[in-house]
C-alpha cells in the first residue's frame, strides 16, 4: 500500500508572488544569451591571436605551469584539470579535444603542443587523456612570449577569483598560418592554413607598403599551404576568398602510377586532401566497386607507417589504364574534395568577415600595441632600476659619512629621514641603501654600478626611440617577424595548380597516342609537362602567369627522356605519362603540369637538376659538383631504368648539369664566396660514366659551388644574391645584382676565377646564383614571379634589396644555352 504524503502548512506571513511572462519573450531572451555565449566564448577565434577561448586558456595554463619544450612531458589529464578548474567552466572532453587538435600535425600547419602518446589520426580518435602526455611546442613560446610584461589586458575568470588574458601576445600570425573551424549560432568560420614564411613576407611587405592591395600580397601568399600537402586545383576561388573573405577551392590528393608487381601497375597515394582520412577513402572505393560503379580495381592496401608516412596502394587490374582510373577516383571519391573559406572572426568583440589584407592588418595592429606596451614596461622597469643605481652611486662616493649617519641614528625611520635630507635622496633610494649588504661596498661594486648605469641609460634611450617614433616601432615588429620566420618556418607542402590542372590528363591507350615530336618542360617548383606539338616555344618577352621553365628538352610523345639528379643519377622517364599542355601556349607556364614526385622515386635530400635527351649523339652531359669537380660524360644509353653518371666523393653532390650540343659551349662555376670561373667545354676531356671528373674550379676554405651551368659569354647575364650563411634557406630576401656576362673574362680550368659580387655589411655568402640568356626571370619558392633590378655594369658591385627570396631563375624558352635540343635555365 502506497504511503500518503501531505504538504507542510505554509507560514502565516507567506505571500504568493506569481509572475506572468510571455513564453515567446522568454525563449527569445534565453536563446540570445545562449547564442552570445557560443559566439563570443566558444566557437569563434579572435582575429589578433587566432585562438578560441579554450585554446587560449590551454596555452596560458601550460605556460604558467612551466611546461616548456626543454622540460619533460606531463599527463594531459593534469593540464585539462588545471584549465577546467581555474579558467574554463566546461566539460573535460571539450578541453581535451581542443588540446589534442593543437598537437596534431595533420590538423595544424604549426602545432602548438608537443604530444607524447596516441593523439589519434585523421580517422581514429586519440587515447584517453590519462594515457597521453603533453608539453608546449616551440611555437607556443612565441605565442605567450612577454605576456608578463603588461603586453595584454587581463580579465577575471568565471568565478572572479583569478585573472586570465583576454588575448595572447602572439608573435606568430596564428589565425592565417593555422586556420580554424567553428560552428556558432547563425554563423560559422572555416579558415585555411598557410605557410608561415610566406605570411611573414606579406606582413613585412605590408609594413613597408600599407596601401598594398590583395594582388600585391598574393605575390607573397599565392594560396593556402595545407598540413597534409596535396594539390590545390583552381586559384580563382582563392583570390575571391582573399578579396571578400569567402571562396571555394578544390583539394586533390597526390598520387602516382607505380609498378606494384612486374606485371601489374597500381596507383600510390602519398598525400590526401586536408581533413580526409585513409579509411574514408577505402570505404568509399569499396562501396563503388561493390555497386559496380567503379571498375578496374583488384585490391586496395593501406601501407601507412611512421617511417614512410602515408602510402595507400590501389592495385589496377590488367587491361585497365591507371591514368584513366585515377581520373575516375578523383571524380567519385574524396581523393578530390572542396574547401569552403569563410573568414568569420572576432574583431573588437564583434564577428566580421575579413579578407586577407584585413586579417594581416588586424594582426599587425595587435603586434604594434604589444611591442609598444612591452617597450613601455621595460622602460619603466629600467628607469626604476636606474633610480636605485643613482642612489647607490651617491652613497658609495661618500660611504663613510653614510655609515656614520646610519650608526648615529636612533632607528631605521630616523636614518631614512637623515639620509634623504643630507644626500638629497628619495625615500625609495634611502630604503634601498639601508637594505644594501656590506659586500656591495667594494671597489668592484662601484665599477659594476657605473657600467650598469650606462647600460640602463642606453636601454632607456633605445626604448624611448621605439615609443616616440612610429617608424621605429614598425621596424622592430618587422625584424621580429623575420626572426619568427627563420625560427619556425618550413618549406611549402601544397602544390598550387591553375584551373587547367583540373582537366583530365588520362589517355585511353598508349597506341592511340601518335609518336609525334613534342617539348618536355620542367618548372622551378618541380612541375613536369609536355607540349601538344613540336612548335617552337615563345621567346619569353612577356611574364608567365605562374612559375618559370628552368629546363626543356625535345622528344617524342611515346619516347623517353632522362632527368639528372643531385646524386649523379640519370633516371629514365616516359614522356607519355606526362600531362599535355594546350597547343596554344605560346609561353609555357606549366599551370597544367604535375609534380615530378608523381613520376620519380627520389631519395631524401635528392632533387632534379635538369632534363636530358636520351641519345648517343651530341657532346654528352656536363656536370659540376659542390666541391668544384667538373665532368663530361660520353653519350651512353643503358637498358636499365637508372644509372650513375659520375662517381661522387663522400660529402659531395652535383649542383648543376647540362646537356651539351657541340662541345664548344663555356662551362661556368659560381662559388659561395662570390668567385666566377668560366672556360670552354672542349677543355674538359670526356669520361665514361664511372669516372669521377677532374678539377673544375679552385675553392677557398669553407666555400662551395653555388651554381654550375653552360653559357654563351656574349649573350648571357649573371644574377647573384648575397646574404648570411646562418639564415634559414628560403627566408632571407638577399641583395640581388644583374650583370652582363661579357664583363667576366674567361680563365683556365682549375683556377679561382674573378670576383662577381661584393658583400654588404652583415653578408658573408652568395645564397643564389644563375647565368643564362637574357632577359632573366626569377620566381619565388611558390612559383610567383619576382622583379629583378636593372643591369649593373660593375663586375664586382654589391646588390640591391630584393622583395622576397629568389628560388629559381630562367631565361627565355626556345633559345641557346645548350643548343636546340636542350633549352631553358
């Protein structure tokens, strides 16, 4: 039987207070409060440091815990507990998810946390936080640097018991470099990652040229640089996003055709689109094969491991063309995916959609404010210390009287008062003298104090210059950004292709392709392509839309060519596998080319120098090494897929190679200490492929060969760029000079040559050199064109500052250099 309960009686003084409210109004009010909380406290990043509140709290907490890169890892659960208990009043799952993402190299272009343990994969979730460990990554130090120097404002935490930063100092443009994604109420953000070096170059250009437009900035930032590499197809959507903050581009996996077995070919995928995992690809392919919507696949294997990285092997049945099958995979699977850019971020607490220039401007203004506040803090601290040092010096000059005054005083307050009256000291100085230990009364202490006084005055003067002159402040920010790029910058991973690169390059069958003559091109960013016919390329009078052609060779569509690498290897390459450029391309720019890594297996640190025609005719191939060795190789074609054409010594490598037509060309060396030597090629006796070459140029101690090639002394120009040997390759703009080659006399082989470039103050090496037919054209590592200065008739003159680092130079396609069979850079 259920127990019957009764309500207790109400007190006599109880009064009912019932409020009548409108349910609609209450729902609207509650929903607005919830939306406000999601937008401003959870989902959208701040445009200044590019962090959401939970990410900012994680980095700040780890900084206060002292979890620096030079210290051991700690349990992730410990960090999550500190963040949740002190700053972030939400569940531990949300905090740990944010921490994990900050540590994943496939999610972040520049990870902020160094994780130890299972932090997941693009397909799998990470282990529980009690099993993983973490600490700050080196880049996180730059995000939190000088936070204790009053550089940013602090606000109360959720219970007003502690303070947390409203924004981090952020020496790294984190929002543009790492991108972000978030879904709020009524709005969302999705920002693509970029290359740090390119972003810093654009920021420094914007500091010097505040009125620069988006097109000018895109010369430094041609497009996103995704953590997983791959290719971006179509640049129009990127330009729209940089202009308006909204745009779409296509991401494509990096795949190549390989011989899986002696009788079967396969498609090997080595890079996937951003945010796509291998399991998603495998599941989609299996569904298509089972539904008979995709034919020609016999098996699919995921051979990914820690040593070799991503490797997804798709075996192709006999009788099917891998090229055509790969095109079907791009169309029907996530091997090709789209990325929608939506640059929604918080600016002054309000959500706004920003273009590229606005994003960079907001970050720069933040850095100007951080450096200004930091300088003011350091100036005040130095002034306070100088005030105490001045008082100590006054006391040491008449220390006997100071001691007498102190000894004759009744107590400390009386001694303080008498010291202030007699020596004209402030209360702070008098207290400091009273607390001074006796060991400071030595002769050496006075010398140290006088030196410290001079250093403090000099420091205050430098800080006053920063605080008083806006241009000095901008220069300091620019220099600090340059240091950030040198310290944390990495080479570009993603290849950019114009829209024509999206067109199918598959062929139906090799026999259906006529063995017509054609040209094969190699670009400065490593793109390979062939022309549709044998028409002579344009003279190169105009500027290419993207990239420059550094090597070109004439061949046939069903023939083979060779590529020469830095390890002295000659590797055969089938022309039929290369994508075909439109027949109307008067000036090849390889927008429809594919990376050479899709056709060749190169060792770590090995790169391709030039293309070569496989023929027993001609004068052979000339090679120059880093240690100054020159060699001419007799024409010889073996039945193997690759063979060595020079025997290299330990520590040596090939820096330049060119195929000779007549043997009467001039061979040229340019060394890192700015020495140039050129001599007739017929002065080098040809050797067999097993020979090690002979002395080409005499190199001084500590120097090396920067460039080697063949030139026509009467029609060529020399491009040199100087810098510092300690800088990270590809980060220093350098001082560039362009000089007519006729100013450099020919010398005998094995000599030291003549000086070709004079170093400016602070420079100690040539970071780039090239010689070839005029007009010379230069490009950056991204393929964007770089304007070169005018001619300098001084043979050993110094250069002028470049706008960005030069990665490659090339002359017009279709003219001299190595005769009509091999042309280009």
